C-alpha cells in the first residue's frame, strides 16, 4: 500500500498538472505570508517606503495593494 | 431583485458567503449557493433534491472538497516540491497567532471582507428569477434558485447533473419536483 502510494506520488511529480498546481499554491502561499507580514510591519510602525523596499517593489505598488485595508 | 426572494432563498445566498469563508475561496460562484441549498434545513429546493433522489450530504461534501481545492493551496502539489504545508501553517501560526495562516486567506484579497459574486453566480440568480416567472410564482424561492443553477451550465450545474445521474434521475425530474413544490406553495 505504502509503495503503491510512493509510486503514484513520483509519477505525478513530472506531470505538468501537478507542477502547475504547485506554482499556483506557491502564489497563494506568498500572498498569505505577504499580507501577514505587511500587517505586522505596519502595526510595528514601519513606513510604506520601508516595507516596499524590503519587498523589492515601489512604494506606490505596496500602498495600492494594502493601503486601503491596513 | 433580492426583495423578491423568499426568506430561505435569501438565507441560501447569505449562507453561500459562509461557505466561501469556510473554504477560503475568493469569490462566490454557484457552487457555494448549491452547497448552501443542499445543507439547508428544508425549503422547496431541499425537498425537490430529496424527491429527485439526490444524496444531498454527498453532494455538499464533494462540492466543499472541490471548493477547498480551488483556493489553490494544494498540499500535495507543495509536498512534491519539498514544502510541508502543515509545517508552514505551524510556523506562521506560532508567529502571528493561532489560525492566522488560514484566517488571512479572506484578507489577502482586494476589497477586504466583502466576498464578490462571480458572473456565474449572478447568472444563476437571474435564471432563478426567470424560472420563478415561468412557473408563475409570486417570488423567488430556493427551488427557483436551484433551477437557475441547473440551467447555468456552470461547474455547479455539472455537479448537480452528476448527482442526479447517480441517483438514476435527471434534469427534468428535478424540474418537475420543483414545479410541484412551486404550485403547492
């Protein structure tokens, strides 16, 4: 049973479907972590500029994405 | 349009938002509404589904699983590239508080707490209105919503059709069941 599952898993790993789902999951993961981290940084008094700098994006971009809700 | 909805039809629309929160989906499509209908305590739609032989528990369970997968956070796909989602969740919750990793899903979308309806869900509601008119009903009840979903050709319609097929039933049987309930009301 266990070896059967391993086989299924390894067969799936070179499947584009699996790979694309992983990419999508990574985006979702990054979105969630970004939101949590930006919220925390703001609550600790970080400026938008400093947050943008750490994220490697423009101040306008980060403010547009989070400014209204944080 | 909402002022013409019956109390339980409104309830289904409200419940659909809770389904979206619970499954961490970013928009409400007709599957959310169908889950809400399938899980309702009673009402014309639920009666029609039961009458048509649909296993409503199984239907809502498979739709919920489908929706949870649609949030994109696929643990199996992440594990295949060496990321342990449970570990990420544990570490994140340790820093930001219990439940923060899953709780943030609703916030990491534009517009904050409001969960928008997809065009597919709006279309199902509009088709529900047409079904009510066609059946000569004075308002839109959950049975009409159900037929609206069935007509939409959406993933929800397909799920509903396959649930009907599994029960050895079909679209027209469900339509008839709703029509009977609609006349009785």
